[in-house]
């Protein structure tokens, strides 16, 4: 609803001045402080925190901190010497008319929409009472009181009880108002690229912290930079690089010796020959907060030649030039991007998966296994992998450390591991646990035949995708092949295309540094790297075909194959748990979707975290110290 000029003016006054100018009896009941951070405990600046019904909002600073404060006036009085007076308190509006006057009382919501007309008639001299509460839900409203052409706009916080009536004693209205509004109100924190989180407010005085999970879509704005180098070396540095999500080289020409683009700077060098020009076009994805201030860049270059830079905004299919720089000397310049706020942001899908801890699980043990001379240590309780009681115990132990899923070593249909998979899934349903697949890609002579791999995946998806304990994404079972790169990405692409055509898609994650493999796989499961984590999480940013990918970061507590015949004797000292702690530190800092302990129970290579004779439950405790706090952040 559009407001007329006079009403818009009153709304502006009401928002800007509140109750100033009136005799006010107020209760200072809003005083809230807190922080807004990502799930990996990084501060989010320019996030918005709102107290809905009190209509208060604040933005977070560089440390993610915010402060909400304000007064809610519960009684005001205004006298008009010519026409009379009115009193407004939480019981309603009382009018005292001195002469006959036309009176109109209306109620508007915070968007300016009229929600009620309480009175619209000419009143004679005398007293009148008007109840503005009947039929309105709790919230913040504006009441327009117009007497004989003179209009006053009042701000009214409203809380109704079950009988839809309000009675407040003059001596305790502040306490009552505070308690009543606390029941009705909601505190909301949100930031672009993160899921909005709400908290019920139990008191208007206190500290409320928010941890925002990544949203299902990351919103960003797009710059395009044409970079022409007629010098020898040159670079373009971004002053506010933290607001750049990702860069992408769209094209290049000439004979560059060095060509590069990252979130800190662009680099373009050539062997200088007068008249030669090297060029590239780079797109930059900017956080929405980059639009709030001038965006500054610094160009540096060699002695000879010139640099030409053209900066464009990209909105849909519209590319618009906003700045051109043509310089023979180093220079610093800024661009104003605030006009982009009126345009639609680009969106990149983000993986909408909950955090969880995983562990690589081997199902190949029998009671006779534990007599092997190749073992340095043994489980605290010996077991057969086919014993469902042992499986239940293992899942309980894993859950004590925040691990709620196993990736089972699986060697295809009809194998012993497939029989054990059925047992794992049966117990997992009872334990609120998930089972994914560690796909044994390698046979005795290298990677298995592509037709065998296709058949195995076909069986896996058709047989298990509807099992409630199977770890899936969009009904696609999660599978991490061992040594993915050994098959070759071309063969993987053909296998996955065949499976897709048959309607039997698994969610296959590469276990190596992705390179271009993210164009093929659903994600990566690998040792931790912050740059790898960003590459996977932001895969859809600036992509021709945006898609969400999953990142699993792995941590191994140690390794020792010195007693295994035919091995090279690789050895990594556990350092009494310190190696595992160091690696889990790196895992958490890489911002993964899931954390994987590598492994739960590989006893021959001594990578286990399962409780053992030598270490007790030390490694479960260490895992829990990292995984459990990370899961709830």
C-alpha cells in the first residue's frame, strides 16, 4: 500500500523521533548484545540482527558483534487546547473532547499497511474510550490519531493474551510489559550466504550469540576486468580482498610468461617487445558487503609500456563498463559499486548437508585374525566383524566421539563386505547411524574393468539407495573410491554418464586433489587444505553450470606397516596423540562439510582410533575433543 505524503511524513517522524515531543512514561526493556559467526567460529561483519516485534535492528561490526537497545513507551498524553486531549496507554486510547470535532483513529503495521480503523466519526464534547487491541495479533504498530485535522502518529508495541484484553497496573507496567513481550518476540540473525537463525527471546536483557550455517545458495555480485599489458610485468592488487569469494580467468591472448588470478591479485607478465600486448579477462565474485564501500585496486608495472584496465559490472546478460584506466605509471583507483544493490545478485548453490563425523571402517575381521604376528596392537575387546553386538558396540563408541557414520570398505556384490554391509545397515537403523561406501577400486592388477565398476555401482544404487541408514545425498549413495585417479577421469566420466542414463546415480567423491575432477565428481574426500576447502565449497561460484559439491577432510592418527610382508616399511609416529591433534586442527580449519577419521579399525597399517590394548580410548577422546564442538558450531 502506498502512503500519501502526509502519512509518509508521519512515519518518518515516528521512526526517527520515536515518542519525543510527548509526555512519555517509558520502560527501557530492550538491551541485547551478542555475536554472529560462521560455524567455524569466524566473525561475520555486516550481518543483520533483528528483534521482530519490537522492530529493532542492528548490523554486526568487523568482529561479528552487535548491540540492540531501545525504549518502548507505554503511556503518552497530548493536549490540544482547542479541541481536547487524549491519553494512550496499554489499556487503550481515552479521548476528552472539549467541542464537537471529527475524529479518525487508524492502525498501521510497520510496512505502512492499514490494518484497522478504530474510529471515524464526529464526536461531541465528553469522554470516549477506544480499545485498539481487539482483533490484532502481537507486534509493533503505528496508531494515527486525527482530531479536527491535526494528526499525531504513535508507536504501539502490542501483546495480546488469550482473552484479547490488556490490564496493566500503573505501578508495574514496565515489568509486565517486559515479560509479556519476551514471550512473543523473536531474535533473528542473517547474513548473505548463510542460513538465517532464530532464537526465542526469554528476556530483553542478555547476550545472544548466533552460529550461522551456510545457506543453500551463496549470493554474490560479479565484476569483469579486461587486463591489457603492453609492459613487461604487471599486477593488480585488491585492497579489500576478503570481500572477493573467487576469481576466474575467462579468456587470454598473446604470449604471457606469467598469468594468474586469485582473491588477492591478478598477475600478467610477458617478455617485453615494443608493440606486443598480452591480455586476459577475469571475472571476480564479490560478497554483497563489497557494495557498501568504495572498492579499491592498486596497479603496479614495469618501467616500459602501458597498462589498460577496463572494469565492468555483469548483471545477467548485461555487461556495463564502469571504469577505464590507461596508465604508463603505477596507480591506485576506486570504483563505486553501490548501484548494484538495486540489481539481482548471482547465486551459487551450496551443499545443504548437516555436519557429521565419519570414520573409514573395515569389515574383514574374524576371531582368528587377532592371532596374527603382523599386528602391533589389538582391540580392547576382540570381535568378529559379523557379530551384530560387536557392531552395535562400535557404533556406540563412535557416537561418543561425535562420529555418526562409517564409510565401509566395500568390494562389490556377492562379496563378504557386501554381506557385512547388510549387517551394518541393520544395526545402523537401530542406532541412528549412517553407512557410506569406501569403494575398493583396485584389484590385484590395478583398477578394475570399467564394466565391472559400472555393474558394482548399478547394484549398489538399486539395492541400497532407499535404505534409511544409507548415507545419501538426494537419494544418491555416497561412495569414495580408493585411488580415484588411477582409473583416469575420462573413464570415470563415461561410467558416471552411463549410470545417469540408467537412472542409477551414485554420489561419487574423488579421494585426490580435484583439479578439474570436480566437473565429474560430487566432491572430494582428502587430507585437509584451506584452498581445497574453498575450491569445493565455492565450486558453483562463477561456474557455467553451477552445482553444489561436498568436501570431506580426513585425519590419520599415524601409520606403521613395518610388520606387513612385502611393504616398504612406511612409518609415522603417533606422538602419543599429538600427530592426530595436529591433523584434526588442520581439518577443522579447512572448513569441511564432514570430518573423517582415517581409520576406525585398520589394524595391520595401524591407523585405527578404535579402543585398543595399547592406547585405551585415547584416540576416541581426541576425536571427540575436535569433532563434537565443531558439529555444534
